[in-house]
């Protein structure tokens, strides 16, 4: 007979199968008992998830996580939170917390107060396990920072100055564009007026100037003709006068010569 039971007689086989079956059943019972005991004895636990530096008047959240000692999320808890000012007066008391989309996480939203300092938060969660109500407590704190508020104020001031500067630049740009458009309109009107003036000059004044030039040319031509005629007449008149004068002088010389001839001739005789 080998160790696997081949070649064993029937009673021995049955005894071996009973032993193996018993061992398997025992192991299953032990596992079931362990699982049952782990479930019965599993203790719920609560941990803070949130905790940070805040500035005044910004959205905040208080977040806790619930799970048991097996790291299984607790999704049926009922949690409330109370928040205290730095002077330990209450901001709010027993505000309900809401499950998040992450199983086992609960949160409460709030707006951070104006007062700077350390705020205390206290959470109470009720969990029913094995028909027993268990109450879990946890406390934490967050800080509304003076430095962060100062940074925010400086940033806000710079933002306002930047926006004012942008608004001023936009206003200057708008006014400048309006002035440029106005100047362009004036230039267009001047160009239109100049074009009209040029057309008027071309169509009217230049025509009149050309007419005047034609008239001046005619006048010059007539004047030249008249001057020529006058010069001719004057020349003819002068020549005639000189001819007549010369003839008169000659006649007078002739008469004088004849008279002298008569005189001197009478003396010789």
C-alpha cells in the first residue's frame, strides 16, 4: 500500500475519508468562528481627515472617517459636530454631518469666521454594533491665519489696483479711439471739402482763368495791332511833317537866294 491509499482495504478507505472530511469541516468551523468573532469583536474607530490653515470668509469643511478594526468602512453612523471660537464660545453646536461619496467619510461645510486664531472642532458619532450603541468622540483644530489674511488683503488690494489700472487704460484707449475716429472724420471731411474745392476750381475757376487768358491774348493781339498802326501813322505823320518842313525851308532858302540875287544883281549893274 502506498501513502495515497491505493491498494487499501475498504474499511481503511472509509476511515481515511472520514478523517479528511473531519479535518475539512474542522477548518471550516474554525474559519467561520474566527470570522464571526472578528465581526462581533470588531471595534469602530474614528479619525480626522480635515485640518488646515484657513483665511477668513472662505468655504471650509470638517471631515472625519469611520472604519472598524478590520478596516471596513462604517456607512451607517450618525455624526454631529460642534465648532468653538478661539475664546471657546460656540460658533455652532451639534451640526449634522453628511456622508460623502467616499464610504465611511462624513463632512460638514461651513464658512470660516472673521476672527483669527485657533478654532476647536469636536465630533460625536453614534454607531450601533451588535445591538449596542457605541459613541465615538474625536476633537481637532484648524487655524485662521493672520499671515494668510494679510496676504489675501495685499493680493486683493493689488487686484483692485490692477483692475483700476486696466479700467483706466481701457477708458484712455476708448477716449483715444474716439478722438482718433473724430480726427479721421474731420480729415475725411477736409479731404471731401478739398476734393469739392478742387472740382470747383477745375470746373469753374480754371474755365474763367482760361477765358481771361483768351481775352488777354485777344487784347494783346489787338493792342499790338493798334500800336503798330499808331506807330505807322505816327511815322507817316512825322515823315510827312518833316517832308513838308524841309520843303518849306527849301522854299524859304530859294526865296532868300532869289532875293539876294536880286539885290546883288542890282548892285553890279
